[in-house]
C-alpha cells in the first residue's frame, strides 16, 4: 500500500481509517468489522480523538486491538487532543497541562504506551505558539508520542510554530489534518469557526512545502452519494454542502467522470483527495465494508491533472 512519510520510521497508509462510529455502542460491531476489513486490505493507520464519544472511540480502539490480538507495532495510531470544551466552542483547552492530560487519557483508554502521531484537534490564535510548541515537543521527549502535529490550524500558525521549533530545538509540526475533499464548504456552514477549511493560498503552501496532510471529508459525509440517488443527505452533510450551488455542479461532473471511467464515486472522491498534488493521505470513515472497498478501488488508478481540473472546473479532461 502506498504510504506517506511523517518522520524517520513513521509512515501513514494513503487511506487512513477514521472513527467509523466505533465509540457508539450501537455501531461498534459494524465499526469493528470495517476495521477488520481495512486490515485485510492492507491498511494500518487508525485515527481517533479524545473528544470522540467522550473517550469512547479511544476505548473501543483498545478493545478492538485486544480482541484481535493486534501487536502495537503492527498499526499506526493517530490521536487527537485539546479540542475545545464541549459546552463552549470558544473555551479552548491548550494549556500545557491540558495538552498532556488529553494524551495521557487517550493512551490509558486504549491501553497503550505511546501514540504514533499526536495532533492538537483545534487552535486558539490568542495563545502564542511559543507556549504551545514546547508542550507538544515535551510529549515526544517523554516518549508519549513519536511525532506531533495539528488539525484545523491555518498555515500561518504552522509556519510560526515550525520557525519557533527550528530556532529553539523543539519538535516541529510534522503533519496537519484538514477538511479537504471535492465538495466545498466554509467554517460558518459547519457552525464551528474553529473548523478550518483550506483556501487557495493554503493549498499553494501545502503543495510547495510538502507538509504531510491527512485530508478528511473526501466522501463529503455521504452527500454526493445521497444527492445522486435522489435521497436527502443526513443533517450534517446537508448543512455543510447543500448551500453551495458549486457542489451540485461538482456532483454532475463526478457522475459524468464516473460513467466515463467506470469508477465508483467512493473511489473517485478518494483519488481526488489523494491526487491533487499535495503530500496527502485520505482520512475517511465508512458505515459499511462495501464503502471501504469502493475507496480502496482507488489503489488501482491515479486521476490525471486533466481529470482533477475537470472535477473542479468543468474544463480539463473527461
Ligand atoms: N480533525 C478534525 O477536526 C476531524 C473532523 C471530522 C472528521 N475527522 C476524522 O476524519 C474521519 C472522516 O471524516 P468524515 O466522516 O467527515 O469524512 P467522509 O469520509 O467524507 O465521510 C464519511 C461518510 O461518508 C459516507 N460514505 C463513505 N463512503 C461512501 C461510499 N462509498 N458511498 C456512499 N457513502 C459513503 C458514510 O456515511 P453514511 O453511510 O452514513 O452516509 C461515511 O460515514 C472521521 O471519522 C474522523 O476520524 C477529523
């Protein structure tokens, strides 16, 4: 399986597996079946977060590993902590104590000694990077994380943080997790202004800097599939993607390219997030194994720049 390199000896599968509602007791058996199938297909990178189901995702991750007797070193575990307080989107949790406590709790919930890659789930630009970087770096120094990174940070903050890390001998940010699929949205549509959506300037920086990215939202939370089938999307994808007419145009192009190439939506949208010229892996979630298998079809082809351009603009190749 194609991988992207994060640090020496640390790589992520091109298709990383999201939470898949494993922390929801009603969905856990189905999520475990998807995790099993993901491993059978050659994937090894699992995403989790302290805030998913209030630790339930981390606990279920540990339960799955124990029940399948998975060796710790056979998989790559991405943890996330320091999400805003659930009761208030503007109360951030980025003190050194909060950063370390969240990771400690995730490790204890999973029953493991270290995370392969620990990300800050959100940012707060009122807090200088000079206070955050040493805390993150300390997680690596203490052996609790092999590498660190961020999610929902703007590139301006990543540049500041990495300059400070470089000048002061701290661990740099080695990976960023961001919303970045074919369907477009804005922070305001998600109802959470700490949710950062990549813009064109940021896209250019990621393309040039080669900072590894984990792109979520490739399947538009099922929006393309639901609209193509004439079904109402679920409330969250409806809120994210319905308001922009451009998404309907992208859907029409996706349908046309799918017909021409004989590829499923799941494969094309995964390939789109992977093949746009970024150093990116695709972080997706699935509610059934067939959805995962569709995304895995993207292992067998690459979208050309012309096809990417067609999906984005209607020009290019189809
Ligand atoms: N860092 C962050 O702030 C952040 C934010 C969000 C997510 N994440 C991570 O990223 C992962 C993926 O995020 P996401 O759920 O927003 O992304 P996504 O991959 O765009 O959406 C996943 C959903 O799309 C639908 N789907 C997937 N494959 C399909 C197919 N072949 N055909 C039809 N529908 C399909 C399924 O929903 P239904 O079957 O239910 O319709 C599935 O649950 C999460 O699990 C989480 O680990 C991180």
